[in-house]
C-alpha cells in the first residue's frame, strides 16, 4: 500500500546519507556521472524502448508551441538529450516547410558527462539543439525567457520540488507551458504488483550489473516511491502559480505527463 501522507511532506530527493539539499544534489550528480556511459543503453533496455515513445508523445503534446519557429524552448535535467532532440524533431515536422527557420532547442543539466553525450548525439543526428550546464534549482536565465519548459524523468531527482517549480514559473513567459514527464506508482490492480516487483527486484539487479552501479539502480525505485502521486503533484504545481494543470498516464499508470500553463 502506498503511503500517500508522505507525499505531502516530501520536499525533494534525499538519497540515503544526504543531510541537506546540497549533499542530496551532490550525491545525485555523482551517481549520474558514474552511469553516464551506459545511460542510454539502460534507458532503452529497462523500458523495453518505450521511453522513446513516451518522449515522442510529450513532444507532440506541445506542437502548438513548437510550430512557432521562434518560440524559446528549454529542456531541464536533459540528461543525454533525448527529449530535447524529440522536441526539435517534432518542431521540424510541424513547420510548413522543412527548411523554415527554427530556433535552437536548449537543454540543460548539472552532470557534465551527460551533456557531452547529448551534444555528440545532437551533432550526429543534425538536430538544432544546444546544451548548457545549469542547476534546475537556480537556473541562469532572466525572468520571462521561455515559451516552453520540459523535463523527462529528471524532476524527481531534484532536492527541492517547490523551488524547481518556482524557477520554472520565474523564467517562463506569460501563457508559456510546462511539461513534466515522470515515473509514478500504479496505485492498485495486478499491474501495480507487477510494477513493484520489476522496479524493486529486477531493475536494480539488471541495471546494476550493466552500469556497474547497483546503488544508482537501487536509488531509482526508491526515488519513484517517494515522488508525489499525480494528484498530489498537480496540487503542488497549482500552488506554484500555474493554471490548466492536467496529467495523463501511460503504461498502466507508471508514467505520467504533467502539463500546465503560466497565467
């Protein structure tokens, strides 16, 4: 049974042993630096390649913004750049002519080895995407800069969820949109039990063996367990000042896309 009460007080990710937000962030950075070389392989393998589909769905959700070639788009906690690349691909398809000018998508992350791989991937695929080092809790952009802010499977790793949402609201233009793609726990039914078994028993062993870091892939199911349930997280987004807060689910409720708009 899921302890929903915990979700109201969870400020952000706190890996075991982290005493404060600074230590939590440093711990997460070390883990993702260690697994960066096999991060893409494991994402696709452990999700049976469905992670590609979820990112495509997320990009299509924002075609109404992406079809404006001059819209400024930021992908936070971008990792190795898969969502940023999916956004650029969706933008290219949405424009009337393939040669029509489109602004670069910007991805940011605080794990440098991830950004190196993201840039290599974008260049190889000839995508109009650029990457920069940045901490999601203190983004180095002026207020009202972006038309769209997205993040995929990285938000739950942040040390302070409310601060991150406040940063999103600060740098977003009026009427700008956000999309937060995250894992969640199916609350009931046979798939909930199957999901818990896979996440807690299979994923740590398989992910640890391939990546060389059992710690990182034991942390993953723990972080999902602690992340707010969809309705609770929606309420948190509303408290940050966003409107039209909605969420949709895939994969029997284990993957959630939260969307909202700044007034």
